[in-house]
């Protein structure tokens, strides 16, 4: 983990309420896709944890949905600097992917899949990506994944774009060696049940500090209590204990 | 001794800055960020007789100038703390550490305190009779002077190191609780723990916190904490550790003027993990600005 001041390079909307922000600063503490940064915002007490979407030398890209005061404030920033804690969380373990992993991202669970996809392709893996959204005007990043060279399927719940249904519907016709996923908890649970291989799932929880000190985001797993911000956010399929 | 040094129950601290229990783990997470030996000491994660997961999540909520937590004393239990956490802590912290203890019965408190009292690295026992997030223990001991005295006596009977009783602000008369602890043999008083608070989620129309209520901390509670430290300082003769929303060197000086010998920093660590070393670095400059030569001279200076 590192603390650093990042300069806003650009901050542009991808959909009605999803924004992409690129920041310039010391990214050296970020070591794996699936890690997150924690952003200090003026006037708000707790930092806002946001997953890393892409990394290029000293450029960091994050994608966030406006859901409350913090993300609203973030969306209105056009220039200036932000105080970040970087390199938080465990991130995805790429060594377990096998030759043909499938990546499933739902909504704002899509962004961390991007860096993961890029890294897996760099290792010569054949990567299939399934992106799930509710409806056509929420869809983002289809083209970006295609440009990387991944095989991309988009699903929308209402069928207004791509394949109609959930990411798990698209998963049925896939042949894959391993899965990686990030998205809302009902989707994670559905992927967990539908997947025919091992895999890794990234979870979201209300956090206090984001670096393992407050125990605010703990969860129970088969392998013991884990802090989502420290031993997570990525958990292996085999260790998950669903709370409900 | 340096101009920042203070004496807490017979042990000299290089400075009065102490990260508060529950915001600093067992130290080693922060040791990755800075040399934690710059601290006066720190109060480690509240430890109980048996391991605990704590309360269901969500157990964190943001507030204006603060936060609510309802963690509920997640810890690996005293045996595991002694076997695993303390050796790790010893490798990165070379000063006496403050052991923070919680319990669900008088016997629990005595048992856990006795075990930790035997540990070489423990300098003080900070006995938490003020956790708002557990049922059948914690705060119920800190809201009744008789129960507070009973825990104090039981712990004093089985320990050799200074016993500091940590009080809750969720009472009508904190002075009478503090006096009861001191009369029962407490070597020091630390205050305040968090204030019982609540937030609603307008989307779900339900409390944000799964446990409904939790402990409110952060800069918003500083004036209340300062007032209570002042009141207790007027009434007892043992050292006081002041805490509650402390976030700057200026806050530390205010706490000391009110009567605190040392000052704990809690929620601020969670927002800025470097806040304690920053405060220590800032103190000499701020002291100079207000014409303060040594910290010792200002303790309880505001009568």
C-alpha cells in the first residue's frame, strides 16, 4: 500500500451515470488486477474504494457509477488532484487461469475485468469475456475488450442489446478452464452455482479504512474470517460461505 | 526527557500519542507504512477470552465528520493473541504496548487481563467497559458505577501492571463512574469510547448498520469528549487518557489542557493511516506557536 497524490487527466461519462477517470501518479504499489484504490474527497469523512480498471506506467484508470454523494462529487471533478491509497486488496491470481479462462463482469463489476483480461492475453491465454448489463444504455467497454483481442459476449436482462438474459445464460454455451468474476452479489451467487470449474469472485462490502485496520468489512469463509479489503476482495470459489 | 514526553502510570512515553484500540490492529499493518516506534505506545485490538467474529455486516456507516462502527470486538481470542499476534507485534514494536481487554462477565475480564498481564511486552491494561456493540457485556459494565467498580477490583486483584479503565460517554454522569473505578483501585482512566449512534439508508428504508446502532466516532464528537475529560479530570487524581475525535496536534493540546496525560487517536487513523506520525511531527511547531515549552506543564492547565 502507498499513499499518493494523483492528478486528474480526464473524467468522462461512459453512460448516463458511469464515469471513466484517468489519473496520473505513482502506481507502483498496484501489483494485481482486482485491487482497488481508496479516494479521499473533500468534506466526506471516509474514503471511497474504487477498483482499478487499467494501468499504463504512471496512468491509472478507474470506472465508477454515481450512486451517492462521494461518486457524485467525483463525477463533477474536471481537473485537480486527489489523495489516493493504492495497492489495496489481494487482487486476482492469474496463475490458476488455465489456457481458456472466462471473465464475467456485471455492471460496475466490468472494470476490474479489463486489466485482468489484458494481463491474461499478455500471457498468451485465450480469453472469453461475458459482460452483463440491465439494458442497452448501460452498456460500456464492449469495444475496449474486443480491441484487446478477447472474445466478447454482451448480455442485457431486457434483451435490448446483445444476448437476452444474464451472464450465466451466456456461460452455458462456453467451454472454459477457469472463471473470474466481479459484479453485484446476486450475480456472483448465480455464477458460483452455474460455473463448472474453479474460479475467483470479487466481493464488495461497506468498508471503514480499506487497509485491514478496522475489521469493518470482515466475512466468514471456509478458511476462516477474512477482511474483504485485505485478504479479499477476491475469494476463491472453494472458500466461500454464503451468508444468505 | 524530551519536551513531548509524559509519564503514564509510572511508564515514560516519548510522546503522548497513542493509536486507539480497534483502529490499529496489533500494529503490524501500520508497520508496513511507517516505523511505529515513533508512537508513545498503541492500544491493541480489543481482546476477549474467546475468539469472536463480531456483528453481521454492514457494520460501518459514514456520518458528517465521523463514522459509525458496529464491529463488535472481532478478535482471535486471548490464547491466539498471545501465541500469534504478540510475537508479530514484538518484531515491529519495541516499547511497552497497551493491552485492550473486553469481556462478558467479571470473570472474563479477570481471566483475559491476568493472561495479558503476564506478557512481557504489555505495559498497561486498558479495560474496555464501554463497548456499545456487544450484548450482555461491554458497555453494561460501564454504565453502572457498582459494576464498573466490580470489574476494576477483579482485574486489580489478578494483575501487577497499571490498570486503566476505559469509559463510555453513554451515561448521565461520567464523573460518578470514573470515581467508582478509581475508588476500586484503577490506576488510570481513559475516555471516551464511541457514542451510540445510528444512520438510515433512504433507499432500503432501513438502518445502514445490520445491528441497527453502533458507536459514533470522529471529529464530530471531539467537543463532547473534551468536556468529559475535563469533568473527570476535576474529580479524580489518576492519569487520564483523552480520546474522541482527536485528529490534529491542536486537538492533542486541547485534550491535555483539559486534563489528559496522554491522548488516543482513533477514527482518524482509518482515514489517514499516517495521521499519528504527522501529529507527532507537528506538535513542536504548534507548541512553539502557543508558547508551550513542554507538554508535561500543560496537563490539566485549564482549571
